[in-house]
C-alpha cells in the first residue's frame, strides 16, 4: 500500500492507495499534482529525497506546506 501524508494546520491527513490499482493510482497522482500546485513540497519519507513528480513506488510520500514567515 502507498501512503500520502499531508501536513496542515490541523495535524496531518493520511490517504492510502493500492499501487496495483490504476484508478487509485490516478487519484493519488491527481492529489500529488493538486498539492504541489498549491505550494506543498513532496518528500519520500523513507529516504528524505524531495520528489519532483508522482512516483507510485514510493511507500510513503510526505507533503509539507510552504512555510510563511511573519
């Protein structure tokens, strides 16, 4: 199972997907694109590598919102 973890002001949201299911892959890919377009950075949680595109083989993807100074 793949897991997308989205950090936000309320904590984190978790979205699982089956990497063998084309429909679930498309939903996860769209979520990835939507979050990145909103300013989130995506990381492979295991390696810490920043992801420039959706990779269904990554077990856990961590989405971190853009930090704002103030």
